[in-house]
C-alpha cells in the first residue's frame, strides 16, 4: 500500500510539473498595417505658389462642384481642376488651381472657399479660368506642427507594412511605440472621407451631403474629427477671429439648413442652433447604428443614409435610408427606415430623391410626400453621388467608378441619355 | 497559486480514499423505493443472500424487479455509495481556465463503462477561449466533436482517474459589428487527472484538472483608437490549464 501511494504521489507531482510548464498560448500573428512617415515643408513656399497652373491629368479626384458652365474637380492634396462645360457633349479642362493640401472646398456666390493645409483660402471664380485669391486665413484650422528645424508638418507618406510577430511580441508596444502612426496631421483635420475619395462630391449645386465644409449666415464652418472651426466671412477674413471648438467625436459631414447645422457622425445626426453664428449650440442628437451617413435636410424632414460593409471604413451590417421628422428640431423623430443595398450620396431634384447605391445602381424615390418616400425608378448605373446641373434640372451628373457622367433625364426620371463622360 | 491549491485538494482526496477499503457489498434497489445494503453471502440462480448491517439475512431475486449493484456491475462501499463499472452513461462538464484569459467550456458525453478501470465515450461541446498573442486579443469559439477515455487509477470512494480526449474543434465565430473575421478550427485535445466521488445514486460528481489544447487560425481585423484598420493573420495553439466540474449520470 505504501509503495502504491508513493507511486501515485509521484505521478501526480510529475503531471503537475508538466502542466505548469506548458500552458502559454503559442503561435504567430502576421500583421498588415500602414506606416506613416511625416513629411515636412516650408509653409511660406507653399503659400507663395502661383494660384493658376497649366492643365494636368486628373489622377486622384476628390470633391466635385457643378457650376453654370464649368465643373470643379478636386485633385486630392494638390488643388482643383477647372473644366469648361460650355459644350456638354465635350467638356474640357481649362486650368488647374494650385492649392497644396486641399481636399475640401465649397462654392458660394461665385466664391470658392477651400482649405490648404492649415489655412482656409477665399478665391473669386466669377471667371473660372481666371481665379483671383481674395484672402487667406492663415492657420485658421490649426496651429502649425513644426519639427526641430522649424519645418512644418504637411502630411504623411503611407507605406503598407507586414510583420510577423511571435507570442511574446507586442505590436502596440514594439511596432507602434509612441508614434502617432495612424494619426493624420492636425488631429485628422480632413481624414479620408468615409466615401471613397474619388466619389466624394457635392450632392447639389449648392452644397453637398458629404462635405466637411459649409457656409451659411455669413460664416464658414469646417468640421474635423472632433473640432468645429468657425470663420466669419467678412472683409477681415483671417484666422484672427476664428473659433475652434471641440464639440463631438467622429464628425463626418456638415449641411446647413435654415438656422441650423446638421452634422452627421458615424453614430448620430446632430442639429446645432446658429442663433449665435460663432457658437453653434447642440440642440438635439438623433442616435443611429454606427455607419457612414450623409445627411440631407429638406424642409421639415432629414434624409440620412446609413452605409456599412465589411473591410470598409464603415464596418457593420446596416444599410438604410432613414427619414427623420425635424419639424421640431429639438425632438427629431424617426419616421421611416427603408432598407438599401449600399447608399452613398443623395440629391433632391424636383420632387425626387436620388440615392446613389454604388455598384448596386441608382434609386429614385418620389418624395412628393416628403415623409414617405416611394421607390419610383431604379437604374443600373453605378452611382456614388448624384448632382443636378444648377441651370438645367434635366441634366444630372453622376459620379461613377470611371468618372463623372452627364445625363439628360426626362421629367419622369425614367430615361437617362448619356451626354458625355469626364474620365479619371 | 490556485493550481497548487487544486493540486493539494486532489492529493487530499486521494489520501482520504486510500484509507478506505471496499469489500463484497451489494445494493438491492426496488422500484417502490426500498433499498437494501448488505454484504453478499452467496448467489445461486439469481437469488442473492445479503447480510444486512443489522446482522439480519435477506434473500433478493435479481430477476424480480430489483436493481442490483454488486461486483458484477459496480464498486459498492459499506456506506451504500457506489460507482458503476458496467453499462452506459451520460456526462456533462463545465470548465474554466485557471491560468490564462477567459475560457468557458461545456461538453456532453455519451459513454460506456468498459470495465472497472476503463470508460470510453464520444462527445460534443462548445468552447470559448480568449487568447492574447503579440498584443492582440483573439476570441475564438469552437464546436467540438471528440473521443474520450478515462482510466481509473484507484477504486476508492473518491477515485482518482486519468483522462484524455482528442477531437476537432470547428470554428463557430461570427463577425460582430461588421468587423471582418474569419476563423478556422483545428485539433482539440485535453488530458489530465480527475477525481470522481461515489454517491448513493447513479449521478456522480467529478472534478478534473486538464492540460487543454486547441489549434486555431484565421484572419481578423482590428480598429485602432482612431478607427484605422489593422489586418492580422493568426495561427495559434491555445494551451491552458482547465478545471472542470461535471456529473456522470
């Protein structure tokens, strides 16, 4: 009996020793990420660049604006192409406006407002082929980040990286360290739009549903990830009188409507009161599922598209068009949620709501009853944004994967006759 | 530290067990609820003579409705507790890790007592493991199908056994909140020691300490603090000490 007892003690002791030695998870993790390398430059050189440059190829298109006889196409981080659209059947580039660092711009009363790194510029485009720089609000968006040599941070180069790590490595400690690897300069002033950059555009001739820049009541409003920058648009257009306020996280789009600003974030639609234009006050917030969500207010309703997809900037599984009653802006109420496939930009033309569904086509809703959109037409046109011509409601511009197409559309929105395509 | 406490608990169980002996006891359990426990004196043509603790002698008929637990199908102890050594059994077990991240295992087995020393079973289960590798946390959930064997080292009242299971864990993960992930399963195994406690009914409580393995691989994306995507491809062998408690019935 005693020998048996010792044997079992020995077995159990051996097992315990073995157990304690080999209980660490083991394996490898291959990590794919983007490494950012800071680029520094001289802001004075950037600011002194000639405004007008020769025509160049559209390589990385960004924002769009449809003028009366011209089209503006943003070249991400470089400037804006001016395209002469006098002949709709054959639009042609006329000049290039050099605005280094530009991604966002809007046009209001023949004045182009655009950001350029840390600055906001105001350009007269009454004659689009002869733009005139009216004013520059230096450092209106953010004070400059400088390196030890006094050079200014003007962006990052992104490189795709892969690294294989073992159990005991720590990606965040060893690879990322203290670097702001993914943080864009100036606290993500204009991070990559949730809409693919080449498709991001204005959704009407006035202002877009996927913009971060808006002008209303004599003030310019620019949203970053968490800040709202307000610049009074007066004779003294400068950073001296601007306001930068941290108001909420995750802001993506801004749209002025009456005395209010509609701000879309990934999780909500917020309405700000503009009684004091310099200090917008949050009056209501309508929470929704996390998604990319342009907002388009229209009289007493707001249309919000929620778009999500795997492996996208907007992960999730909700794709819908929300109709929100904003009759009482302090008490926004959901009226309807319409299932969609992949909604991007929206536009209202006459009594119709056009919704670009990307590769899932174009849907047109009858909104003669604003609170109850009814699907009217569906076209097999790959559409990421829809913009109406300001001078002719029967001409519709559609941003697709290969460029900007102009269509002549009948009153019933049933026939789309392609006029031309500006390829990029 | 917890694992040492567990170890000493198991040792204590064993030491208690070693001090006890069983002899040729038998139980006759009738459907009307009557239970007779006694030392088996003889058996002929299904008629079993039992000497009860009161020194009275009774005869029970194996073929007239009584369930008999004796050395043919059980290990019976003097206080009426017993283990079965023949027949089929079900077992359900719940396990958790004592040394690594979050772990929750639940399984159900159907088996047979092959002989007084050996049980064999097949089973299925659901297992969740959180593992941290290279600074990333991977949650994996698998549905397991496995074969199981248990060898009794002792036959005392709390009897010590060694066990092992081997099977395959099928990935059962789903994407959450649209964060893309694709998990694959792999081999699933566990071996270790346990102790089962005798009882006066067919249900037996048991505790085990096992060394657990689950192979898993796949792709998973993470979002950093400002929403940038980090894609990972992982290939991990999950290893941990798992304490299980369960019942045979």
